[in-house]
């Protein structure tokens, strides 16, 4: 007998799987997805994820074999953690807090992670900030049997450029594939809204969906506010538009809530705005689309256009989208510094996998395996869950990645543009000025807000706290803050990353 012990996710191709596995399609979503997991395991065993599209992390108990089988999807859209106790038991699940509540868990800080976090601004790799607690990485499954733990990799990104197709061919394939996926992302009896920024990804998803409401966040500071462009897109597509204006006061007030619900520190300033957006959207829907994944698959970041320049030097420094503090600076500010703990080590095995491929493919692969899982998908899952909102990401799909994995880099970025093929596909349903609009990113006015004495009082207090004294040379971190206040706005990210760690530490090791 197979029992579902833990499950979080959404299986997109459930209708096809029900037909293939002989499952009653009229079952409730919860019942049919549990049945799919059981029957898929019985039919395909450890290869079951090869047959499933969607977002999932789960644990199955095989009563006959006395075996636990846990699996996380190919991209890590849903989290999964595990912990071996001193008594020889395995604690596991999609929530760190629930694992912490179980007998045998010993809460200790894994201080080594702080050194990596100060560069990356998120938790990369399999280790966490809790000693002994590990992440099951994307594309892996775990087996626990007879007190023995085994982790195996069932999938990794592979890239094989097909030079036979034209730009229009690739755009057509993206478009027809997304049409298929959009039919699966919800059932007829579900109603979804769609997050919308000023960018092409969310605009494309909205245009391809039946969502009648687009949800956006904005700011009073016009130069940071994309919501005006989002409103124009919604109007053009004939959809209603909901805009939530975020004030600096509420932004700073909600930081402890975010760090608590994130369960690990995250120095991505957009996560706070995303949290407020989730809460606002959850007031009028329980299901929403979002456009994550396309940037990493199709060359969406502006830095990718410099890939050829970096060449072989990539493997000495590129560890993903963020790398904000160099080793000499961390050595100055940290009370404990280990010269053997280097961010680039997190990416070394990925560079080995992509030996011989072009620099853009290498950069994309690092971001797909590290950045997406550690930052983007963690944020989407944790903050939507906390708000009571379910988010589905149509562009994060194995079928979309399959196209990207075969597409030559020249159709991803060129001297003038990024995401060239994806934008060409989007132009089939969007005006060119939207499809080819310059990427801005999900920007937040934090670099100016945090310099304002009305809002940075808690930042200042944390920098001078006993907590800070435990980890940092306080004079050194204050010098970074003073330099930022003095006009070096590029330092805002360093200040914010130190601050978010201290807020998280207070939530998990001081208050509780």
C-alpha cells in the first residue's frame, strides 16, 4: 500500500494522467492528485516525474517495503526539506517550521551560511541556516529505508542547440506550446486572476489566459512605478485592472512577517513588495497566474548580453544573478570568516556539466539551478502560501524549457535585445511596443526609502544591536550604512542583506 504523507503542488496534465492510469476524473482535485501520485509511483516508480507536468514536492510511504520516497520537481518550484535526528529518525516536509516542531529537531544556527548569504542574498545549495536541515534540491528524489538515506538526481538541464530553425520557427513553437499549457493551468470551474508588471512575461501570460482581472503593485515615486504601463496593457487586452500602491511605512513594517514566513532570510527587496501584492490579490481571488521562469530559460536578464565578453572567466565569479560582496569585504565585517567557504563553489559542479557550451548557456544554467530555486520560487511559494493565495506559473514548464534547451543563444539575446524569440512569440498577441519593451525588472524604491530617517530606524537599531555584535564588526557594517546614507546608493543592497539576516535571526533565535 502506498500512502501520500506530504504533498504540495499542482499537476497540470492531470486529465491525461487520469486516462492513462485509470483514475476517476470526477474526483476532487485533492483526491485525484493523491491518486495520481500513488498510481504513477506504482506504474513508473522512481521515473514518475518524467510523466508529470506542473509544480510539486511530495513524500510517499511504501508500507510493504517500509520505504519513504520523496521527490521535488525539476525546477524546485515547491520547497522540500529533511533532517536526520540523533535518534536516527528522518523529519521531512515542505515547511521548515513544521519540521522544527517535531520531536528530535535541535535548533542550531548554521553560521557558515551567513558568509554565502552576504554575497548571494539568498540561500543557495542544499544546506540551510539551520544546522543539519537540508533542502532536497530540484530534480532529485530521496529514499529513506532501514534507517539509511539516499538522494539521487533524476533530471538535470541539458542543452543541445538546433541550428536548423529560424527565429519565426522558434516563436511559433513557443506560442503553440504555451497555448497547450494554458488549457491545463486551471479547470473550467476555477477562476484565476493574473499578476501584471510592465514586462513582456506577465503581459504574455495575461494575453494568453482567460483571466479577467490583472493585479499590479505601484509606488508614489513615478520613476520606480511600472503600474502605469501595466494598466495600459490591461486596458488594451480588455481586462479589469487592480493596482495596490505600496507605501514605505508599510513596506518596512511587514519585513518581520516576511522573514518569518520565508523561513530563511532572503535579501531580495522585491519579496516585500510581492508579499503585499499577494495579500492585496488574495482579498478578491484565491488563484493567480505569474510569469516566472522565462528570463532564465530565454535570456531575459540584461547581463546575459555581456555573456560572450566573460568567456571562460565566468567560472571564476558568476554564481547567479546576485553577487554583492567580495571576500575582502566579508572578511572585514564578519567576526568569523572561513576562507574556504566561497560562493563560486556552489556553482562549480554546474560549470562542469556545461563544459564546452557557450557563455550564455552557462549563465542561464547557473540561474536555473541556483537562483530560481533559492530566490524566485521560494519567494513565490512562501509568500503566496502565507497570504492564502495559490500561484501558478505557466512559463515554468518542462515543455517550455525543452524549447529553450534546443534554442541557439543568438535567438535569446543579441546586441539590442534580450528574450528575442520569446518576445517574437508574444508579439503574436501583444503590440510590438509591449512585446519588445525594455526589461525593467520588479523594482522597488528601497534605495531611496532606506536613506530616509523616517523609515530606517529599525535598520539602524538592528545594526547596533547585541545580535549584530554576535556576527559582525559593528563599526564596519555601520561604515557601509554611513557610506550609503552619504550618497553611495549602490550600497543599499549590502545594507538590506545584512538587515534581512538580522530580522530573520531575531524571528527564529531571539523571539522564539
